[in-house]
C-alpha cells in the first residue's frame, strides 16, 4: 500500500485558504518579477517537529520584486502544481495573506510593495514521503497600481528528485565496494526501486542488482533513533548504511536455487532501527528476486523504502498488528461458527439442503478472508508460501460466491435455473486461469465477483417483488453486504478510495449482516415448519411462563428496591458521619456550615481542622455528579484531608491530593475543592475548580470575589495550583460555596447565577454566620419555587468577630 503526502505550500496549509475568483490575467510584463532560489531545489530528509512525520523536504526562497517607480498591490496570488503536464492543484489567496506570509522583505499592509522594493517568503517548502520528488510548482501573482492598471507575473520552481542509482548484476568481488560510501557511482543509471515490467531499468533486470541512494539528512535528525520501513518487498535484500550492513530480508542469492525470497506487502513487521550521525549518507541495497522474476515476470518488481519516527512506527506497527490479528480472528471465527452450526443442522435433517449450501458459503468465505489477511498484512513472509496462499485464496473466494448463489437458488427457485451452470463453468475457468498467477491484476476476479453479487441481488429482489416468504430478511442482509463488498472491490477497480481500517470495518459490517440475515432466514423457515403443530402448546406455555416470570420479576424488583433503599440509607449515614458534627468554636471567628444533598448520597463535602498553633483549615468540595460514585470520591477526599491538612500551604494540599486521586485510578471522577487556612487576620486560599470565594467587607459593604481558576482534583497529577493571601478585618464575612446554589433553577429553567448570589451576600453579610446561611437558603428556596433540587448545595460561612491578636492579649 503506497502512502504519499504532498504539501502544496507551507503557507497554504497553515491556514485554510479563502477561495476567491482569479481576475483576468494580463500579458506578463516586467513590472513585477518572481525569483525562486535555489531553483531547482534539492531535497533532504527531515522531520516535522510537531507531528513527528518524517519525509523529504525541498525548501526554497521566493522573492517578488516591484520594478516600477510606483507602489504595487498584490491582489491575488497562488500556484499550480503539475503532474504529467497537467495542473492538478490550484489555490489562490488575497492581499491580506500576501502581507502575512511575504513578511521577510519590503511588503507592507494589504499586499503593497513599495516602488523598487521586494517582498520575500523565506519559508516556502514542499514535502514528500518518498525520495522521488513533488511535481513542479508554478507560482503566479496579479498586481495592481493605484490607477487600476493590472500586472501579472509567474515563475516555476522545479524539485530535484532523490533517485536511487542502479547497477545490474552482482559481482562478488565488487560487493563490498558497491556498498562503500566512497565508491564513485556517477556512471550508474538513476531509477526508482519499484518498477513495472513494461518499464524496467534501462540497464535491464536479470534477477539481481544494486541500488544506492545519496541521502542528505537534516541536522535535527542526527543521533536520533529513526525507523527504516521497507515495503512491497518481493525478493531478498541486504541494506547497508555507509558500508555497514543494517538489515537483511530473506537471503540474497546468485540464482533461484540459493535465494530465500522474502514477502512483505505492507509495513507490519517491526521497522528497522537506524541512526544518522552526519549530513551525507549512502544507503546501498543489494536486491535479488530470481524466483519472482522467473515465475512472475508480468508482476511489479523491487521494493519501497521510507523513514519514520522510531517510537511512533513501533507503536503503529504494534497497533496495526493487534488490530489485524483481532480482525482476522473475528472475520474467520464468525463465518466458521455460522457454517458449522448449519452443517450440523443439515446432517441431522438432510432434506433441508439449503443448510448445506449456506454452510459451504460461510466456511469457504471464512477461509478466504483468513488467507487474504494472512498474506495481505505480512503474517506470511516467505515468498514461496505467500504465492501458494494467494493461489488458494483466489480459488476459495470464487467458490464461496458460487456456494452463496446456490443457496439463493435453493430457497427461492423450485428448480435450479440454467444460469447457475454458466456461473459454475465460469468459476472453474477463472480458477484454472488464476492458478499460479497470484500477482496479475485482479480485474477478472473482481468482475466475476461483482457479476455474482449482481445475480445474487437480482434473485433476492425478484423474490421480494413476488413477496416470497422471508425474502425481505435476506434483502436487508444483501443491502449490508453490497455496501461492505463495495469497500473492497471498487478500490481495486479505481472507482473508490478508502483507508484500511474503515474499509475493513465496513466490509465486516456487510459480511456479518449477510451471514446473520441468511441464518435468520433459515431459522425462521425451520420455525415456520413446526408453527402450526405447536402453536397452541406454545401459547399456553408462553402465558404460564409470562405469569410466572411477572410474579418472579415483581418479587425480585421489590427485593431489589428494598436492598437499594437500605444501601442508600447506610451510605447516607456514612457520608453524614464524615462531616463535622459542629463547626469549630474559635473566640475570634463565627463559623457556620450547611449542606443539603440532591439525592440520598450527595457529592458535596466540607470539613474543618484546628491546629495546635491556632490555624483553622477549611475544606469545601464538590465531587463529579452525585450518588454512590460521588460518595466514594468524598470518602477518598476526607481521608486525604485528614492526612494533608497539616501542610502549611493550601496549594500544596491540592497538588498532593490531585496526584493521589489520579493514582487511585478513578475513571471520569473528579473532585472540585477549595482549601483555606485562617490565622489571626490573614487567610491563605487555593481552589481546584470551585466557584469563587466571596468576602463581604464590613468597612464598605462591598463583596469581593477571590478568583482562582484551576482544574478539579484527579484531572492532572502535576497541575500547579495557585493560592492567594487575603487580609481579613473584624466584621468581614467569608463565604465558601459549592455550585449548587448558583445553578439552582426556577420553574422557567433560569439559574440563580453568581451575580444574584453576590447580591444576597451583600444584603446579609453583616449578620452572624448562621443568619447568612439561613438567608441564602430561603432565597434559594424562593427562587426554585417548588422545583426539585437538582444538585447538592453546600455553604460554609466564616465571620471575623474581632481581632485574634486582641484575643491573644486578653488571654
């Protein structure tokens, strides 16, 4: 499977283009000129630092010069890429993009170039996954002066391909020399490593040869482990890096007798480890395929080579192998199970021959799918074995469709139609022709399969039109199968293009849909055969079983409800036991707290701890959701608070707690938490995803918001939490809230909101703490106006009654 990536221009990829209509291009003049340097551009191996994509880069610089004595505005610019003389890519941009990207020269805002000045883009590049080269690129520019005169200029940039140098044959005395990086290979011809029989290397191909690639490596890739991928290898190869053997596939031989061929259709075996330590390198490949050349001269020869990030390639290979192994098991086991089941049904009741034909269809189809995946994704790496597997696969697949067609004729035709024998003779002839031609184009095979599918579909549609019993079941299955089969066969005919995993997923869905529909159809027919004889017995039995089942389900439901009620009550009591029975009594602080859960087990939490030095630590939190999962998170947070409350910094408590919760492995469960420490007239506070802490200032009656935005606990183990230090004066009131009050809904669906909560605090902030809570609760109840509470509501209020220093002096 070839993979090529062409990035038209770096500026065209960085932002989505604004499609504009290109103006009428005037005759080219010398008013503006375009210059690329270097031209042609030579490619080198590089790696995108963000995506880790490794390929070849052709970098160049583009200068657009204004040769007039008046300013010019570039109104439109863009480019065409060419393949085989035809433009295949066309994009145009406006003057705003020109000023953005051509910013290394004298261009100004909105695409204006001053008189006699030049605009420069130094970051033009083209990238390609193979060392060949992107097609030539022509950049075109349309300019206009203030008088409305239009000017046009264009220039082509050519990219020098990185081609292998090739030498036919294999002189053992020269072998070491041909891998030597100092060897002068300028007399060798340049060629691709993957060539067609109609277009072999000019010096010929007799089964063995050498390929040398002069590779320039970007300095950012020096001394970094990379992956060397060798794909579509049908033969044996020795790969040398700067004269040292790097990898070996099979065993290169001087003839078919002593050659051990290797087969690698796609990049599934582990990639080869390679490290570049300088700029210039020589990769030499000694390649032989005598067995392949002699027996299959009609097929494509050679190999393909690419590079990638080592860790990414290893992970991709492992992921794809695991995916394909699981797919192979799934697509084999399911048809086999269906087939064996209906084969047993036929053996027990041989008059129902449709079970035999269905079993033949599913069993042969399962074997064919298994073998396709076996060689297609390099589970078979021996070339001779791969040839045999491919031959068996073609024959098995052909007769799978013959068996499927025979099944449909058996269920919908009273007698076997004559066209079946035509399909059977065609299948036999195709199998004889395909044998030992595993690498021929599969057009004949695909055409036969499509014709067989069309006939199977025709038989089903006619049966549905004639309203034959159960035909619609198979019709639905064929609808799935036609869609799934199209994802396999249409790409082979060049009609459709899909990547591997979606193709396999669509095909699997179609196959399972067909198999299931056929099996359901047969099961339905079997059931209808006995329906009349067993109808009354089944009805009585069904009624009895239904009554018994209803009574049983009712008893089970009542028992289950009682058990859940008891468990929820126990969980609620456990949660309440974890909360402080009473707020701590401190001489200079008036503290009150209240929590009302939305369900039996809530997700809110608050706690206090008074330390020996008189510091008060306060915690208030809100776990994800509510119910048993939230109760579990509250219990964990309670334990962490007990263990970490002595930490002097609230931010440190949050950082250690989030790491601990992350390590506990709770999935999609988080805890929002605010930690505050109050000592004398100072408060340190840190928050993890909680609503803002509010402070009612006694001096002016203002309500302050302490904004600390951060992720909830359990999100990221190394998240850095910030904290704030706030001075508190006598009469100040601090309010800690969960989000339940702010997000309380009225009957019309409007939430109370942070602004209204702030107004409520301003109204009552001068009162004692318990009255503040009572006022907020009454306001929330009035706002809901009978609507059920949807989230837990928790409030902790701390009021500074007088200076702690005065209290200490009095003591």
